[in-house]
């Protein structure tokens, strides 16, 4: 297929999202270069930071809709994987590694897109704030002209702008964007104390910053705050405030610039979830699991499960049924692991983390619960399918420093359990 044809398909997938800053020819040229880098990372296991470079390039080209993430991830995990795997038809193991690298690239692309999007939004916010401050300072020298300019910026800005009397702490004026963001008419906001605008949750940390603005020890601050609309709708706001001072250094009034980041935060949360959870079962993936393990409160218990005969299920019923079986297994393990954490490491391997596991009996009880959860057959497409599992357990009394050694120990215990049951003719049963 080649990088140029991939670039064309990628451009087609992104078509219609925004009005990009480049022509179609320029977009295809950009995507062709990015495709070559991503294909190289898939083939050779190169630096996954290539995906972040690609994400930054798309944001710079004005692709800022969240759909750009899902469509690009689809191109990486399908089109590009198929391109690389086409030359590895006789090497299924190598192709499997390519798919794993594609997942890593997709996760890095999602994280990079969020970071680039935030950087771009903050740059625009800072530019707006700088323009507002410049207009306010110019008012002292050229009052009438600068007031007209500021009024135009104030009224037409797409970000929320408000001015506050430094002496009383009350809102002097608020533009239409600020009123819409807060869900309250501008004439109602006018005259309110800034504490009422910020809300009770944030007035604590904001109050200390406001005091520093007024006493001259701080020129500006920024914080994320929340605001509940009269209808109960909650908005997340990125608020910057700056003091405008007279020639003696005394604060005359404060300017606040606010950006609604509700959708951006929701996108960030969604991208974080997708990057840290298995897309088939919805369980935490190995990245999130090992992070939780590294910060777990000891003593810690681990139960490592490997499904018995899962390959035969795929061979007999097909991968679609196999995927449904894995989903059902994930649901059962999640419920049985409570309040512990169940995760999918990959393939048919699962693991459960038990914090504050004070004795071996508790770990044994948890192991029995997990096996009991898989005892009942799983009904898929009218077929009753029994799933066996081998399980290895380990309990550590201190925070693990060599996690690889710990995982090797429970992996060995699991395979020892599997081998013992196969030799004893218990292939159909579950054990620990």
C-alpha cells in the first residue's frame, strides 16, 4: 500500500472535522511523512514518542475535534497494522508484536493530542489576557480611544471576561461569554462578590491568591474552578486573574479571563480511561495495573489467572465467540475481586490485586472466589461454554521493588498449578 496511500486514507478519515489550515495536497504530504514514521515504529519497535509528534502536528493543522483521535487510532490499529503485517504473513508472533506496538502508539497519540490541545488552548487564553491587560493599561494614557478598543474586545471576545472593583471585591462588569459560561445573565453577575462567582468549593484557595493580588505580592494567578448553573449543570472553568494598578502600585481593579474547559476535561478523562483500560473487557490494562501495584499499600496479595483451553474455544467457535467469553470472564472477575482490582494483562491472562492482604487465608479465600466465579458455564450464541483457569498466588509484606521478579514468581506458580492438574487428568476442572 505504501505511506502515500495510507496518507490518502488517513486524510479521508479526517475529512469534514474542521476547516484545516492546509490544502488537501499539503495535508496528504504531512500525513505521508507521519505515516512513514509510524510505520517505522511499528516495524522496528521505534520510539513511541513518534505518535506524540503526529498528534502535535494534527493539532497545529487545526484538527482539534475529539473525533480526530478515534479516527487516527483506527488508522494506526487497522490500516497501518495491516500494511506491516502483510509482509509478516508467515510470522504470526511478529505480527502480534506489531499489534501490541500499535496499542502503545495509539495510547501515546491520545495522550499527545490532549497535551497539544491543552497547550494550544492555554496559548490562546494567554494571548487574550495579554490583549486585555494591554488595553486596560493604555486606558490611563489614551482613555477615550483605549476604552473604545477595550469595549470591542470585551463585548466580542469568545472567552469570558470580567472586571472586579479591587476595593469592594464586587464584579463591575461581565461580557456575554462570561454570562453564558456561568449560566447567569450579565446584569445579575454585576454587583456580585467575586466569592459568590467562584463558588464555595474554590473560594478557599482563591481567597489567598486574591489577597496577594491586592497587597502587590502577586501580579496574576490561574486556577481551575467549577461553577454550578441554576439548572444544576456543572461547568469546569480555567480562570486567570490579573491586577491593574495605578502609578503608585495600588490595585485599582482586577481582570478575570475565563475559558470553559468542560469538554476538554471530559475528553482528557476519556482519553486517559481509554489508554489505561482494556478495550475488550473494560478492565484496567497492564499499564494501570502495574502503576497501582507500585503504589499499593502492603501487605499485598496477587492472584494470577490463565484460562485453560481458551485456544480451543477460539478454534472451535471462532474469535467473535472467544471475545464474548473474555468479556464475560472480565465481568465475573471484576465482581469477584471486589474490593480488589482485577486487570487483563493480555490474551487470556488476568490478575487480581488485593491490598492490605494481612494473611495467607485471605489470599486463599480470594483465590477460591475467583475460581468459583468461573465455575458456571458461559452461554454465548446459544452455546454453553465451560472455562477452566489455572491460578498462581503470591503475598508480599513490603512494597515491591523488583516487580518483574514478583511477576515471574506468580507466573511460575500458575504454570506449576496448570502442569500438576494436566498430569492428574483434571484438564476440565479449576484449581489453584
